[in-house]
């Protein structure tokens, strides 16, 4: 395997071992392009991941061929091809189980007020590599001969687990400010550390993130949060000021600790809760009731944001105490607003907001024995996020007092046993009145409207308090309730 930069022997061996399953494909594609007079190289993430010894979900190539020529060369070789962005030079293809993306060499220019490049196709691999985000992604393998190309020292940075830019970071981030968030994401995904000059540029240019669409920012944030170590990436976002631009509620958690240390550092607490929630995620193949297969975006977002209402509700009480009354309700509203601004989908917003709202519910019942009614309401209010609420509540215990932590864990163990016991006796996950809306209307002689809605809610409350009582008892309860109502017509 000839190289223009000679890799360390162990790294080379690991890369070859990692690439072995796709080497026939790489060789075949390389020969196909070479026969037509074009260059082809495997580039970016798959090269980096090969040297890291980790699987890469993508096979990305760059070539001297134009998009039309790429498409022509893939016809007859691939099972199917598609236009991924002809204007940007990218054609996608699938052959069997393998998916490839091939892009014409690029030599883009950027408008200072936009992260969208003025697309210009290049004519050589080296110019294409210098426009990449980081040196560890600016390495390539020329095909079919497997010549390793590393003009910017990416392999050395890979060995040092350092993020540097092929050009100056100010130029790189000025061209595409989203690369600053990508740096934080690589901290979370790969455990790399930005070089000092990269961190300096990120801090000085954080406001440039404002030209990036909310959708692109959201996508980078999701990739970071779903990574192996989101904490590290989030710390970089806060340290550099990037979080102020897209998730300002996170750095706002860095409340100054009072001199008597009577309340926790909410920022550190939230990151610890996130770590603990991740540790509680179930294996990806888990599908049991209340199991949460990881990585789970909703649980992780809720763990990170569960206390964002605390800064707005902090009060210093007489005697030196600190309170955060109703911070879960304030936090739920703030969560909904922030996730909407980041263009999250409605289901994710609803689920995360509900978890933030309910994260203190367990503690609201105190340490006494839970009634069946309280258990039913807990399950009903949580609905489809009950499994996540279990894990969030357990994760929210960050006390160093082992006796207190053990007591809280035992109490929650007891609650989960109570839930299982009631589930075996009742349809606990679908609690509803034993008379439906039509039956209520017929019994009371009223049509659909606000009055019927109040009657339905009354019977639901009875069901939650008393459990199954049968339709006859429900009818009697309904008529008794009706007799207490002031004359209001049929609504």
C-alpha cells in the first residue's frame, strides 16, 4: 500500500483490517474510473474511521469526473443511482448492500453572509482536501492503487486525537460556521480535543452561527447528543459561547454557588443527570414494556433540560435557603419554546416537555406509602413516556449521600413494583371511564359539548381514584354528580 505519508505500522494494519470487507468494491470502482481516464479516491470519514478501527456508515468518494460522467460510469455497475445534489457534484449509488456517494472535486468559495458555498468544481485532489473541515477528515486513499494522501498531517492529528483545520480555523469557520458545532460533535463522538487555536477561533466567531438555519443546527445538536459522550461536546459548546447562540438555557444553568454552598451547581448537576440517564438506557434490541432502547433522544434531551426552569424561579429564602418553586412547570414551557425554535418535530417536543414537567412528580408524593389512586395518576399522566420517566427520575439523584441515594432508589423500586401489580389487575396504561361519551350523553340527555366533557372528566377521576367499579356503579356515580350540578342546559 504505497503512501505519500507513511502511517504507523499498527495504524496501517488496523486500517487494512477495517477496510478488508470493502476492498474488492474499492478496487473495482477505482479501476472503472481509471479506465475512463478519471481519478477516484476514498475520502473523509471512512478513511479516518479505518485508521481508528471503527465501522463507518458511509463510503464517500471524490473524483475528477463531472456529475454526468459519474452517473454514466455507475450505470451498469450499480443496481441503482440517484441524484443527491447534482449542483453540488454528488451522485449516490447502491450495489447490493453497499451505498456509495461520489462527488466531483470541489474548490468552493463562500459568501460572508451565508454558509452556502458558491460551488466551483476543482481539478485535483489536494485542492479538494484543503476545503475539508478538519485535518483528520482531509485524508484520502487514491484508487485503485490505495495510495494514502495526507497533505495536512491528519494522521498525526488522528494519533494525537486533536482537531485542527487544514487552513486557518478563522477561514474554515468563516466559510462554514456549522463546522464549529461539528468540532463539538467530534469531541462527543470520537473523544478528540480541539486544538487551542481552534477553540480560540470558535470563541471569537460563535456569533457567526446565526447565519446557519435552525434545522442544520438542530441536526448537529442531535448527532452530538446521541453520541457516546455528549457531555464532552456540550462542555465545548458552553466553553466557546456557541451554546449561547443555539441553546442559551444550558449556560444559564451556571448559577453562582452561594458562599454557604446550600444548593448544587445546576449546570454540573444537569450534565451528571445526562450521564446517568445514558447509563440507564436499555440495549438497542430491547423492546419490553417501559424499556428505553439506547441511544434515546427524548430521554437525553429531557435529562439535559429538566432543570432549565431553575434560574428563572430561584429565590433566596430567609435563613439562607434557596428555593426553585414550580421550576418544572416553568422549565416545561421553556423547553417547548426552545425545541420549537430549533425546529424539532411535534412528537419529540411533546414527549420531552412532558418529561420536564413530570420530573419532580415522584418526590411530590413524599416517602409514605403510595395509594392505588396516586399510582394510577402517575402512570396515566406519564402515558407513553413512563419508561423514560422511570429512568429520568432515577438519574436525577446525584447526591453523594449514599444512604439517601439508596433510600430514594428503594422507594422508586417499590413504586415500579406497585405499577406492575396494578397493571396485572387493571388496564393501567389505558385508563378511561367505564362509560364512554355516547353513553354519558344518553344517560344525561345531553349533546356533545363542555358539560359532557366535564361529566367525562368526573368519571375519569372516579376511575383513577377507585379503580374499576363496573358500569352500574359508574352510572350511579354519574347521576349523583349530575344532581349536584347547577342547571346549565346541554352545553
